[in-house]
C-alpha cells in the first residue's frame, strides 16, 4: 500500500480563562501572572479596545461589538491550540456566555473586589476611569453602569484579601484539576 497524504495533525483545543470584575478589581494583575506562569496568550480588552474603538464611547452597541470581537478572538486562538487568558470586564453576563458558547474548555473567573477598594487603587496605579465617571465622562460598570457578577464562576479570586500571585495560583490549581494543563 502506498502512503496516504495526511493533513496537518490537529492540535488539542486550547482553554480560555476569562477574568471578569469591576474596573480596578485586579483583573489585569492576576491575568498577567496566569499568562506568565502558564505560557498562555493574553487578550486584554484595554488593548483590543484601542484598535477596535480608539475613541470609546462605552455605549451598549460599542460594548456589544467589542466583547463579541474579544470572544471570537479567544475562540479562534483556542481552536488552534492556544491557551488564552482574557482580561475583560464584560459587564453583562451575555458577553461571557457568548464566549462560553464558542469555546469548549472555558472557565469564568470572578475577580471580586469591593468598589471602594477598586477606587482607592486607582489613586495609586489606576487608569483614571473612576475620576472620569465622577465627572460624567465615562460609564463605569459597578458604579455608574450595570455590572452583572457571574452566577457560578469556576473560580472566585477575592483581590481584597489575595495577592495577584495567590489569585493566579487558584486559577492554575483549577486548570490542573481539570487536566487542562
């Protein structure tokens, strides 16, 4: 028998871990640690937004478009065998549900933090989003816009009491238990 031509060997599907929480909750800090320690790709809504909506209005339509694009990017990467950490508030559950519907190995991580702690962090190292909200220049999920916390996240990281490294370790422990790593 002759050799049959074969296509490229299919890689395993990657996983997607989506970190959600109010602005200033510590999503980015935890996401960076997870990505560094696992070798996963990091998709940050802040960076994606700069390309998709360089002058953001934060309207519902704009958020719908931006989070749909972020979910689709995560899906594309995972379908090609990449592991992905998504750092994005995704203030409505439907945004995270869309990503879950696209990705087989999906985990939602709730980065839990009281608003007063998140606002206090802004003064030290934040983006200025709470100052903009107080001036009426930006709707902020959990303050001046709706934030729907996850109903059943796979992992909850309480950043009022955990460091980014400790929070990331909780997520990595979850990944190992699922045998995704």
